[in-house]
C-alpha cells in the first residue's frame, strides 16, 4: 500500500474514532482532534519505519516504540502528547475496528458460511476460554495484592 493510501485510511479511522468518542463518551469532536492527530502521526511514522528500517517488526511494534518515545519523560512534547491522547476514550477506536472486521468478513462470506456450525462452536469456545482465563488471572492478581 502506498503512503497516501495509508494516510487516507488513518485519517478516516481517526475521524470515525473522534465521532465515536463524541457520541459514546461526550468528548467534543474538536477536543479530540489534537489526540487523533498525534495518533495518526505515530501510526504513519510506524508505517514509514516498516518500509525504511530493515528489521522485520510489525507496524504495531514500531507504533508502540514511537508512542513511548513521544510520551517518555525526556520528550519535550510529553505533556502535550499525554494530555491530548488522554481525551480519547480507549474503547472509542473499537467502533472502527468492528466496522472493518464486518467489511472483511463481508468480502469472504461464502468461505465463512462454508465452515458451517463448527466455526460457531470454535468461536464460542475461544470466547468462553478467554473470559474464564481472564477471570482466573484477575482473581489471582487481586488475591495476591490483597484486594480481595
């Protein structure tokens, strides 16, 4: 994918995230723009790093490293980055992720239906296992910390 396409998709995602942040969490759209801009810049730098740096890291790893550098105590823009991104609710981007997942499955609906009922069983087992694993882990941590 070309850089212009990446930038277009990132801006589209940021606008959707800002809209979800406004609707779901009552944060003004224009209040979210600085944080969305920072997230787009970090994501775009992550894309550029995957093309320029010869190491085979995923984009997410580069984005995490760049985000840590932007927010570390030595960064001169640390306070602006943290304050701006803090206005974006963590779950607001999930709206866009769900929309993209729906579009991806819609493109391969025949292959999805071909799996039959076994895909539903596997999905339910995965979700149940993830939920129960999280509950066990959380209970263990809370007991070890003395919270319960």
